[in-house]
C-alpha cells in the first residue's frame, strides 16, 4: 500500500463514523441533521478544485460504503442505468424538492428541519445499502445529488493521467470503486471521466507505476 492509499484508509476508518452520528443519533438529537449541509457544501466546493475528491476522502457515507458495506457487498457490475444522466437529474429534483418542501412547512422550527434532514439521510442511506447488497457498495454514489453536482463541476480538475508503458493488465480497473477503466484512456493520457473520486487505488495497484494525478493545464499544455 502506498502513502496515498494508507492515508485514505486511515481517514476513512474515522470519517464513516459521521454517518451513524447523524443517521442514527440524529433521531434523538435532530439538530445533528444540519451537519448534512457541511457534507453537501463540501462536495461541491471541493469539486471546483479537485473534482470528486470529497466523495472518497471526506464523505462519511462514501467511507461507510467502502469500509463497512464493501465487506458484504457482492461487488458485481453496476448497471448502466445508474450512470444515466436522466436518472441523476431525477434524483436531484426529487431530493431537493423533498428538502425544500420540509423547509417550507417547518420554517422557523430548527428541530423539525433538522429531523427532516436526518430523515432524508436515513432513507437515502437505506437505499444505498440495499443497492450495495444487490450490486456494488458505490452504486449510490452514481445517483447521489451532491455527487452528480460535483461530477458536473469536475471537468479537468486534478485529473488522473497515464504515462506511456501500459501493460494492459487491467488491475487499475479491477480495484476502481467506481468501476472506471483508467487503461482505456492510454491513447489520450488523461482519464476523462468525472466520476473518478480520486481514491488512488489504481495508482497503488498499477505494476508499471504509470498512473498519477496531475494538474490538467500542465498536462494539456
Ligand atoms: S480511476 Fe483510480 S483514482 Fe479514480 S476512482 Fe477509479 S481507482 Fe480511484
Ligand atoms: S494497472 Fe497500469 S499497466 Fe495495468 S492496465 Fe492499468 S494503467 Fe495499464
């Protein structure tokens, strides 16, 4: 395990605890629901500079999917439906409509709004767990509204690059939690998929050590 993946593992063993803190303890202490805003803002803010980095390194639910759900998920192929833009937009509309409606009806009542946020987190996490038990731990991350917003903002932000010498062994694809295939971008030299969550698993797995995160402008110049 290289330094980056060691750091990531250590961080994820702590960050996943944020999920039960809000989705379980939040039912008794609803104000914890407001922590959800930290995660929502974080995912979008970080995307401006580092793409979907937040989804892997900081998101408690993403860490929970990797650290806990990953142990029992069959990790089968994620159906292409979950990558469909229409479904992703639909999820954004549904989730933000639910949150907006709750704000409208409970405006001025912080406990009720907090509880509504806890409820949204709990329901979506249950859906994510079910999808993980059926398919793959990171299915939810393809339809998570904040993940989709981050995806749209991620173009060219700290892309993964491939140098020459790919052995086409496919190990990078085998370890990718988002089921991307970095080696398929070898002609271009840049992994142009905004769903890369910058986990660095492929970098550690590559026997040729040709994968590296790079500044897009420097690479493109
Ligand atoms: S392409 Fe590499 S860095 Fe990006 S999500 Fe997949 S394994 Fe992680
Ligand atoms: S792990 Fe490295 S050498 Fe193997 S296919 Fe991926 S980029 Fe190529």
